[in-house]
């Protein structure tokens, strides 16, 4: 796995953290953590879009973030586990993996990247 895709995965991880933070932050420290997660998430997303197609990066970012948030709800916040929900999460993950498999990294023409 190359470093650009790792940045997309890391951006998705921070997306899960900031979405959870938006719902559960109740003091200064948790709000600061939420804001840091937002900044890191979008920074990693933006720099990943410099070497990969932006549409694919965004689709993978949102897909993985959605899966992560649903799983976090189930594992940590008592959301009921339903087979239909698991089926659609699996379907979403298959789509995300497919996008990653068919997307090649672009060579940047800019010297400062």
C-alpha cells in the first residue's frame, strides 16, 4: 500500500473521530480534539487529492468514514446489530475496495509537491 492511500485511510479514521466528537463532545478538551480531528481529516484528504483522482479519494473517504461510524455506533454506543445493516456495510466496502483497485496514482507535474 502506498503512502497516498494510507493518507486517505488515516483521513477516514479522523473523520470517524470528529463525527463522534460532534455528538459527544461536552467540554473544552473534547471539543479541541474534535477540531483537531476535523483539521487533520481534511488536510489528509486534500493532500491525497493531489496524487489521486479527487472523486475517487472522496468516495473512498466517505465510504470508509461511513463504515467506521456505523461500526463505532454498534461497538461503542449500543446501536442494535442488524443483518441488513451488515449486508449494506459489506456492499459499501466492496465498492470502496473496487475503486481503490482500479485507481492508479497520478504523477504530479508540480515540483513543490
